[in-house]
C-alpha cells in the first residue's frame, strides 16, 4: 500500500503546504513566473524508453489519478 493511503498528511505537507509556501514566497518577492514540471509516473510502467509525451495508455502509479485520462 502506498504511503499516501497510509499517511495522507505526508502528501498534504509535501504538496499542498509546500505549494502554498512557494506561491507565498513568489507573492512576497514579486516573482511573476513559475515553471511547472510533471513526472513520468503518469505513464505507469511504460514499455517505450525514453517515453514520448504522447505515449498511451496513461496508467498513473499514484493516488492522484484523475477520473478520466482521455
């Protein structure tokens, strides 16, 4: 079982709280731009390496799966 299921507070601190702190720092320091980088975990165990961005099917290996990847 994944840690996010066992102890969701860990993910709250690492995702929600950490994101808030970054955005608050940006606001206080007049930083206008943020670069977002994703993770290859959306592909699951991809059979093509390196995995292209248009690879399908998307089989996330995270608790944060969206309801519909299509």
